[in-house]
C-alpha cells in the first residue's frame, strides 16, 4: 500500500512519520473532516455509519494484500482460507486498485 502511494507521489517519508504518530481513530476522523471541508459542509446524506463495515474490510484487505507475498499468506493474516479470500478480492475490486494479481495453482502470488 505504502509503496503504491509513494510511486504515485501521494506520500513521502515525512508524511509517513506524521501518519505513524496518529491513532487509527484520529486518522479516520481527520480524513472525514478534510472531506467535509472539501465539500463545503458536513457530509449530509452519505450513509457513513452503515458503510463502516465495508470501509474497514476494504482497508484491512488492502493491508493484507500489500504486506504479503502470496494469497495464502494474505488469507492467513485475515484468518481466512483462500476460497474465502478470492471473492473478497473481487468484491472490493482489489484488482482495480493494485493492478492484476498473478495466481499460480499451488500458492497464489499477489
């Protein structure tokens, strides 16, 4: 994940240090506040509360994919088996985010 963001020039080493000093809750609240400032008002009408489950699952899936070398490793990080992981990769459109993930029969590299 960080490698992708660095390559897109969205973050640098200084940003990573500052980011590391925030709790996850602070980071989420800050991102929501920045989003509402961009829109010029609070994010009325968006189902944030009801979307949290999918937002968190998407983030954790991206973490598992970006920090492991194979799909079986990613599945183990998440406490899943590979047959549960592939539908999640499709549902959360991980291919679109990271690019195509290569698969082998025995152990599927990411």
